[in-house]
């Protein structure tokens, strides 16, 4: 809820609950409370603390990847007008080199933060023109960037080791020297961390168990369960899946493929409860139907 996408995930879930009379009053009050808090957090508290707004580029991973792949494969077809429009938004002369099928961060990093609304408008006009010429390029760019979310290729999700996170903390300490930052792991627990990390990664690299480190597993379980709930005509059970469905859409719009397993954490934690309580809703609904018959 503290991030902008939080309200897009939570709000539809509550709106679905509003359709049930027994939940309507509570759901409406909860939704209004979330909206008020979200507005206050993003437009009062954060600006009051001088926290900078997120960049526009964070929402544009998909079109940026498509443009970069187009330039990489069909640079000879790019007109001077198209090149100029793209250059005002992205660093055109490095797009082909910066393009990585798996992650948009490299292309996104060339975004011109000073680009005006008119520049973006011209860019999207060109983006549409180019897409109509070679829609297969846009399709390939998107599929390549999201394949691990849907394809059962057993690509194991990535994780950050304690060593990597320690390096990140060191970078924060070096960057925030004026604040005298001193983030680090307790030295006395180093042996425990090492044993725990080896045990954890050893277990989740074993056959069959390793599947639980694959992003596609959680995405498909969510989608199949949602369709099953609809088939059983259980609005309550389906409502529980809405936040995760919205999260899947956020992941599709995001910059990375499915190998950053931290994005799967909400699925890992909540899916067992969603399926369990959803099944109880379905079973309860079937019982009521039998009684009425």
C-alpha cells in the first residue's frame, strides 16, 4: 500500500467484496480508508519529508523494450523523424547495445528525465507507427522479457546471498557518509548465516523441490485457481485471488523476467491461505445450495 501499485492491487479486491451485501459496508469503509491513506501518504507525508517522486520510466518497461528491439533489428528502417522523437526520450545511439531481452533496466536507464509531455506524446506516436510495421518485434520483446513467468522451463529463481546484501549495505554506508551509516550483519552470527544459507539453497536445489523456486508455478496456480473459483461461481473465493491477479499484471508491466524470486514472495506466503479459505467458501456455497434444494 505504501507504493503506488499497492492501491491497484488492493482496491479491486475490495470492490469485488462490495458486490456481496454482507461485506458491502465494511468493504466500502475499508476502501475509503485505504484511498485516504494513500493520498495522504503520497501527496502529503512524502512531499512533506522531501522524498522525490518515482520516475515516469518505471511504468514504461514494455514500450521501451519494444522500441529497443525494433532499433536493434530494423535500424535501417528508422526514419529521421522517428529517430528524433525517440532521442528526446531515450538515448537512441546506444539502444541496440543496451537492449537485454531479460531485463529493461539498461534501456530504462537511458530515459531522459527532462522529457516533456509533448516529447512523450511524440514518442508514443512513433512507437505506434513502428509497432504497426513490425508487430512481431514488439510481441517478441514482450514475451522474451516475461517468459519465465509463464513458461515451465524450470529456470530457478534468483536470490540475494548474504555476501551480496552485505556489499549493498557497504555501498549504502559509502553513499551516506554524512549520516554516518553503519549497516552490517552481526559478526557473531556469521557461522549461523553461512550454515543456514547452504542448507536453504541445498534443499531448494533438489529435484522436485526446486520447482518451488520457479516463478511460473505460482503464476499458473493462481490463474488456474481463479478460473476454478469462477467455474464454481464462488464470488468470495474468486475475490481472494484478485490481488494476486493484479500483481501478475504489475509483474508483466515491470522491468524483469521471472528470475528475481523476491517478486514471488506475496504468492508464496498467501497462496496456501487463498486456496484454503477459497475452498471453504466454495464448500460452504455448495452446502447452502444443497440445503435450498
